[in-house]
């Protein structure tokens, strides 16, 4: 299949992936080798099979998606299985990762490109509302190549009537130069925050490990660089304080979150994951959605 930008139906809007408040409370189950590593760390017998990953993703989608405004799945392990199981609640929008992770240097995601195996028009016809693209940001790599990839991704989404979500994640320079994570997060927003994407999925400053004023001020600076709505991700933030991160980010200008680990990481490897998802992940996601609504109403 080719990535042909052919409009087949009416374009999706941000309201399609939002709560009634206009905020976003979205679930991510698109983790790939990172999830396999999480199972290993939780004590699963190696090698962790692809089916183990698929089964967990489908189960999490079935149990948690009724409480999410959107659910992000990957093509490799979950899209077909989620559709076959009819796992996405009708109230929840389906979002598909359109990024192809390239391993290298001992890590599972060393670089990223657009997944050339996907067909945006076919996904839109199947009911998908948005595509997501991870963008790795390094200060010593080409800004032009990043912006060109994001521009192509946006055009492909628009051509199929899909929303475009970009996820810039900062990494240390390849050449070993000093790395200031907070400055890099802001620089990535400056570079990619006016690229015409529909939604920006950003990292929480300081991993939420700072006082409220410091976090609020950092989020305000981030908001000032973004010419599009934005949400935070939970990677790098302790689950116990992710609610605080959401509240501060939204009060500073964000519109919600797109999170996996803060919702279900503690369930990975559990003897009874279905019960854990119902007893732990569902209440957690429901409360996070309420935090989004409360923070939006207080702005």
C-alpha cells in the first residue's frame, strides 16, 4: 500500500477526539518494544511474545476505552486485533500511530520515519479519526529534515480527512554535547509548534518533579511557542503525580493528555490484568479526565 493523500470523506475535527468540555483525555497503547521491555522488567519469562503484547493492548482497549476520548494504537501489534475484537468503545475515537521506529545504538527507537505501509484513506474509511507521528528532536540533527517530515505527515493526514498529531520527544545530541532537557523541550516546540499539525503531544517539563510555580511557568513558556492545541504525555512522569502534571499543564494552556504508562504501567505483568485494569486503570483515567475538565473550567 502507498501513502496516497486522497480525500474520501468529510474531514475529522478535534471535537471528534475530545471530551464534551473540549479537553482531551486520551489513552495510548501504541508502545512497541518499550512494552515488551516492561513485561520483562515485571518478571515475564523471556522472550516476551508478540501475542503477549497484542493481548494486553486489546484487553486494555476493551476495558479502558469507554472512559477515554481517544485511544492510540499501533499498526504492528494492535490495530487489526483491536478492530477484530471490536475493542474500541463507540464513545472513544480511534487514533493510529503512523511512525516507523528504527532501532540502533542499543535502543529500540533510535530514529523515526513515516510508516510507508499505512494507507491513510483506508484507515479513515475504517473509522480512524487521527494519525500520530513521533518526532525525535536532537540539537545536532537536521531541523529541515524534521520539519519536512512533519509537513509531509500533515499533508497525508489532510488528504485523507484525518487529524494530525505530532509527538516531539527530545534526546541528547549524538555527538555527546551537553544536554539541557528543559531547553530542548522548548526548542522543539519553537521549531515544530507552527507546522500546521492539529495537535501537539509534548513532554511535561521537569517530569513534573518541581514546585508548582516552576512547572506552571515552564508550561506557560511552552504554550507561548505553540500555535496549535497541545496535550502532555506521561512517559518520564511518575504515575502518582501525573494528575498534578495534567492540572498544572492545562491551567497553563494545555488541553489535556495522551497517556499510556500513567494509566496502565502498574498492570503490566499482573496475574489478573483484567481485574487490575478495572480496579486501577479505569478509576485513574476517569479522575484524570475530571482533572482536565476542572482545570479548563478554572482558566
